C-alpha cells in the first residue's frame, strides 16, 4: 500500500482538495491519519466495523483495547450515546471542543469493535480545526486512536506518523503539529463521583470546578490484570514507549546517581528541565522546558522522546514533573513508558 501524504493548500478548509480527498477515503472505508490538538489520530468510519478493524491491523493493536470515537458536534455525540446524563451536558459545555473524552453508554449504532465489547464508548469533540473539518466533510463519526504502532510513543507530527505507519495506511493529512502534545483526558461522568481513567489535556482541577468531586483512578496495571477488564484506552501494560529503556527520576540528585550508574555501559539520553545542571558531555542532552510551564513540557514530551530515539540512545532518563495540572498526565505517560 502506498500512503498518500496530503497537504492542505486552501485557506478555506471545507473546500481544500486534500481535505476532501481524505474525507472521501474515510467514507470509502479507508484509513486516514490526521492532526488533533492532542496527537495525530488514525481515523476510520466509526460506523463501519470493517473499517475500524483496519485500524487494529495497521497499528498491530490488540482487539481488547477500545478506540475513541470523534464527532463533529455535540448533537452527533448525543446521537451515539444511549444515555446523555446532565453531567455530560455540563462537561460538553465547558470543555468541548477540546481534549476531553467522555465514557458513555453506547448506542446500537456503534459497532462492538470500537468499544472492545464494552458497554461504554469514548466520545470526543476535538478542537483542532482540521480534525473538525475532516469529520464534518466525511459526514460520519471517526474512530481514531493515536496514529502509531501499538505501545509506541504517540505522534505529534506527520513525520512521526510516517515513521510508524508508512505503507500501512491509505493517507495522512499533513496539517500541523499538535498544540497539547499528550492524549485527551478520559472521564466517566456516569459514576458518582466521576472517574478520570486517563489524565490528559483537561486537568482534574478544571473538571472539579465543573462537577465538584472527581476521582483519579489509581489502577495498578500489570501482567496479572486481564486486559479486557481495562476501562479506557491507554491503560495497557506498556504504552507511549520509545525504543530506548526509560528510567524516571524525581530530583537532580537522583538524576546524577542514575547517570553514574548507566552512562558507563550505555548510550544515555536525558530530557533536561530548565534550571537543572547540565550533565556530563558524554550524555546526549535535550532541553525540555521548565516545571513552571507544564503545557510546554506536555507539547514537547513525545517530540523529544522520539528525537532521542533517533539519536540512538539506549537509555532515556526522564525527570517527573510535579503531579498537578497537566503534570499529572505527563507523569502518567512516562510511568507507562517505563514499564
């Protein structure tokens, strides 16, 4: 299969030839990677079980891992949920379009493959203008996990997508990089209190201001946990992982200790926060922003992890930011990458 790289050329998205071609591919049962504000997604017609099956094949994704369904507007989301609670209405008003996925009872229109047989479907209305225009032009809801091989570091540029999926998908709509840089928050608003299964671009603090009490699931995922019992995408044993082995540190002192242990036997790379002392020159160092600008840390996380992989490091040392705001999502991704 030849993967088409489609470039937008018109200032009016709805009339752009590349976007219209991508929409036609989706309607015809094909796969199109496209940018969202979080990461690039790999899209298929969510109402076509055969098309969604192609996502699993292209990504080498296990069938027990559900995919999120993206919609063009709130009305479309309501039509795909068997129940639309008042909490969902409040959340949609506050955070959609945006990086929030709500787990809601699925209607019979959603094929079981999208939810891996579960009763709830993840619904999201993205804010990226290209994503919204594509879904609207296709005229169907779009199932779209991240556009990478299963378990690998998520893609935030077209080049990242091609590195994993070139020749395995029909097309990529090359529009821009992704502003948020980590995946959407996955929240179940049908529970009391609501449960965050995956921290992401909408923070727990923001959700609490809308709903009040919110629980962040502390699910310990291991090889002993049946994968079909996992409630949300991104809860696999190892996710978001580069080729290099990931080692996590909480402080500069711990960073120094880890480098002393690892650097003599391995090619080591470091994501270095601003203000931290630069390690020895024998270590590959990439800057990673500062703790007081967590949004920039999130935006650059996967970019810099992929950059260190490209430089051939064997061990990747990553400091963990404070567990607040979007820092909670960054810690979640790094801990899953380090399993």
